[in-house]
C-alpha cells in the first residue's frame, strides 16, 4: 500500500499542468506589441555639429527618462504574467518539526517529523485562465502606452526645438536692429560734428540703440530657457547640447499644405494610434476581469499529498514511522456576504469606464486632427503673407533711410520704418515656426510621427544612477 501511495504522490508532482494551463509556444508579436528588445544602450553622445530636429528626436528616444519608466512598467507586466502562470503549477513544501514534552511523572518524550507536502489546484472555474488573459492584455497595454509616450515625446521635442530656433532667430533680428542703429548713431554724430545734424537726433538714436540692446538680452534669455527645456526632453545636460541649426526664414510651404484630407487622417489615426490600441486592450482586459470575478462562484478541486516520517517517541524516526498520503478535496463557497457579486460589479464598471474612455478618445482625435489641419492651413497662409510684407517693409525702410540722409524726412519716419521691418521679420519667423509646429502636431495626431524612427522604438533607455 505504501508503494502505491508513493507512486501516486510522485505522479502528482511530476504531471504537467492541464491543457488550459499550458504555456504554449508564443507566436511572433507585431512590432507595436513587443515590449522591450535587445540590451540597454546609453544615449548617443551629442555631436558638435549643428543639431537638426531628426537627430534631436533620435537622441530623445534613447535618453528620455520617461521612456525608461514606460519600459519598467512593461517589465512589471511581464513579471505579473509569470506570477499567474506559476499559480497554475503544483506547490511543493518541505515540512520539519522537532519537539519534546514532559508528563506528570517527569518523563520526557521527544517527537519529530520530516517530509514533503504537495498541493495542486486542478479546477477553480477557470479563474486563473482569465487572470492570465487579463495580465497578458495588461502587458500589451503597457507596450502600447510606451509607444504613445514615444509619440508624444517626438511631438514635444519638435515643439521645443522650433521654439528654441525662434528664440535664436529673435537674437539675430534684435542684433541686426542694434547694428543698424549703431551705424545710424555714427552717422548722426558725424553730421552733428559737421554742423548739419541736431543733437536731438543723436539722443534719439542712442535711445533706439539701447532699446535694441535690451531686445538682444531678452531674446538671449528666452533662448537659454528654451535650450534648458529642450535638453530636459532629450535627457542630456544643457552643456552637452550643441548649437541648433538655423531657422529657414526663406521657407516656402508646399502647395499640398493647403489641402489636408482630414477624413483620411482621422481614419488612419483611429487605426494606428497607440493610445487607441491601449484603450482597446484595456477593454479586453476588463472583460477578462469580469469573467475572473464571476469564476469565484465555481467549485474548487485540489489534490493534496504528503510523504515523510513522523515519530512520537524518538527524536529520530524509524522505518515504521515512514508513511505517505494522497487525497482529493472539493470546496464550494455558497455564501460570502455578496463579496463575489461586488467584485464582479466592480469589474463590469471598470469595463464600462474603459469603453467610455475609448469613445471620448475617438471624439478627441477627430477634433484634434481637424484643429491641427486648420492651424496648418492658416500658418501656410501667414508665411506667404509675411514674406510679402518683408519685401514691402524692406523697400519702405530703404526709402525712409535715403530720405532721412538727404534731409527730406525726419528721424521719426526712419524709426517707424525700421520698427516695421524688425516687427515684420519677427512675425515671419513666428509664422514659419507656427507652420512647422502645426505640421508636426498634425503628424502626431494622426499617429504618423514615429514612422522615421522604427529602428529606435524598442531600444532601452539606460537606467540612471540614484544617489
């Protein structure tokens, strides 16, 4: 009988999990569902050449700490899946006890036990199956969340990059204004010394020089702040960030920027955007959560066994003390105060919440794409308008300067013409930046701004040192 019992126990411990608990060979996942690939790599060193936007975006994808945090959440989700799979396996424990007791006559008796205990939950209403499904959807949702973080990061880098370029261009415009008035100041001083100019003109131009210097200082401060913001997004120190490339002030918007097919972009966004996929997976995970909660009403079947030695008289067991047992237990909770029903209700409401969030996101995407498309069209019109205005005010400033030098007009007229030129140059730079920002926002809204960076989407961000 002992041999039969030992055989049954050994078979219990060596059996594989039932079919619904087996870990089947995983099929290759599409790129958007893969969590993390390869070994972590450090952010690439920032080169000393002029930094262009695509290179800045690539640096951010490899060095931004927020992406590293998203990676960590994926690894947490993977570990949770392994925990669920482990719960479907048998549990084996080593149990040992040593003791002694004294009777009324003072005689001391020793006792001991040593053995193995095994248990295996065979059936629980498929609660573990649904729990595993929920964990797998959670992992895929975390991967989609990381991809969405990358999408938003690329858009944020573009926005910060163009803001920094605008601040840099503002320095150039203010410096050009300062240079113009410094030359006018020299000419005014020469005319005053020659007796053909007034001291009032010299004072007036000095005021304009100081005003231009103030504009230069203000633009430099804005440029420095913009660099700090861009460096934070890239995950690098500001001192390691090279000089940014120049803003193309002669940029001409392409003709197709005036005809954006918003319906096509909306359709592509609803199909491809990672935040849409994330909510879709959350709905599926919530459905698995409902089924898991409802499975708590099912009976549970468990097989248990133990083998070992128990001695009630001696410290060391003898051959007759060795034994084994195996059994099958069934439990079925009939009443728990409504806890199971409450858990199922909570899971159903979580599913409803995810469904409402999905519907709200679809509406937001539609509005976002239409707004960004409208901004892009308006920005293209403004660029062309400001380019035309620059040509007009340049000619007007040239005419005003000639008239002032010939004594045909006052300094006020020249100041107005120079002020108009400086303002229009600034508006042109703002219009060009607004166009580029609107374009990148539209690409992000449509879920298309990650397409040039598919080789970096699975690269791990290096873990930072915590002091």
